[in-house]
């Protein structure tokens, strides 16, 4: 068999087997360069000229596909069997997709779960932290029990006194600042920054209840 005939036979067999569009360059590469590129191009042009391949030109590219008349016409029974087969494959595909989705979710759950050894280590850390907090709580309770009733009253009285003074001085400062701001050409924020006033808000302090 001449090289040209061999290339033409190989190209046609490949195109018929794949039954999808290809350029000559694609076929040359897909046949693993067994036949020269020029031979493949000539073979595809000859097959197109004989009607075995259909040729479509896109700009400078030529795309070829097997003429579907080269395939035998399926009977009604064969088409019915293929439709049934397609339906079964579609159902199986849906089941597999569902199982795959479930497995991915399960895998994600396992990946987000700490390994056994790490989980045990975290539990031990939490136990130690709980023990430490309990000890601090007991110390605080014992310290409260050591305070006399008179000391409690004095502490509460001092708390109320200082809180009242705090509230009074804050109100006086606010009133004075508002009075100054009436004739101040800039913003309140600028005034506070220039004067160097430290506010409760700056230090995120909340005035306690009396």
C-alpha cells in the first residue's frame, strides 16, 4: 500500500472511530505523528473531495468531520434500545452524582473534625482550664468571706461616693466644653484632641451604677 493510501486509510479510520470535528493538525498529533503532517493534510483533503469527510472553513482553519452517511442507518428497534440504554445510564449517573455529593460532604465533615489525638489534647487543656477557673472562683469566694460586714459597707459607700463625684465632674466638664464649643470654629473632636481631654469613650470605660 502506498504511503498516501496508508495515510488516507489511517486518517479515515481515526475520524470514523472518533466521529467528532478535527483539524488536520489535530489528527496529525493524535495519530502520534506516524504519518507526516503534509500526508495527513493531503489525506483529509482527498477524503473531503470524495465525500467521506465534510470540510468547513473557519478563517484560515479547516475543520473536518466524518460524513454521517458513512455510518449505517439504525433500525427502529436499535434506536429504541439505544434510547433505553441512554435512560439507564442517565439514571445511574444521577445516583452516582448523588453518592459523590454525599461522600464529599462526609469527607468535609471528617476533615473539619480534629484527629483523635488532637481532640484528646484539647479535652485535657479544657479540663485544666476548668480546674484553674474553679480554683480562682473558690479563692474569690473565700476572700469575700474574709471581709467583715463593716468593710463591705465602707467599700459600698466609697463606691457610691466616687461614682457620684465621677458623674458630677463629667457633667461639669461636658457643660463647660459645650459652652466653649459654641464659639469654637472647629469640630468637637478637634477641640478634644487639641486640648488633650481624655474621655471615657476613648478608653472604653462605662460609668458604674450607684
